[in-house]
C-alpha cells in the first residue's frame, strides 16, 4: 500500500515540478520584458531608498539669487530679492565608484519676492578632478524636485528639473542651478554652498 502511495506521489509530483519550472521561466521572461518605465521606476525607488537609509549627511546653505541683467531691467532687479537668507537645507548622498555624486535634499529659503519657498528633490552630478590641484573638482549635473511657492497656486507643490554646476574642494562645494526663461522671467542662477559629511575620493 505504501509502495503504491509513493508511486502515486511521484506520478503526481512530476507534473507539479514541470508546472513550477514553467511558471518560474514565465516570470523571468515577464521581468525581462517589463516596460522601460517600470524598470526605471524600480531603479529610482531602489536608489532613493538606499540614499535615505545609508547615505552620508549634507548641509546646504543657499547664498544668492542672481537675476541676469540681460533679462531684467535695473528697476526690476532692484525690486526683486537676491538674498535667499535666512535659508538652510539638509540631505543624504553618496559618491559613486567613479567619483560622481548623487543625493536627496530638502531646502527652505526666501524667494525673489521675499516669500518663504521650499523644495525637496534628487540631484546627480558628473564630477571631474582639476589637474594639479589635489582635492579640487568641478562638474555638471541636474536636479529634479518638488517646489512650493506662494506665487504658484499658494504653495501647491509642483515638479521641476534644472541643470546644475558644481565647483568643489574635498568635502565643500559651491553649486548653482540655472532657471531658464525669457525677458522678465526665469534667467536666474540659484546658488548655494554645500558641506558634505565625507570628502570626495581623489580620482588619480
């Protein structure tokens, strides 16, 4: 009786094993064929989670809002605020194996209309060493963020993305984001000082 039962179990288990293997292969094919936006989203979630949990700490000190003279009259520039202080921000970041940098941040500051503004986002910088100056570097990058301003639907958060430029030495950097625009709008450099918990690894 036991022998017949074992034979029955083996006969029943065979198709189950085949079905399980087929399901695993199908799941693998589906994962490999996932839409690009799904793969991008999974990667973004994984990156931000890792940064938030184990990234190095950063402090941000917004220092200047510069309205380009080619886009604004002298009267407009006198009317707009160009000092974001009092201002402060913090974040978590990491240097990548090739010396590049990525991080999450949150900042609060006074905007051009002297109203409090807030932004939280992600930034990525491609960095290069300065020749013959150990510890100094420069770079280009971007930041994607959510911002809240009084003059945009009374602090309703909105998304935006801007190019950035970095000039740094060891664990300190001066960075700016450029806001493009036209005559009398945009064409603004937002400048801040960033202090990293760790120095950038030297890339010989």
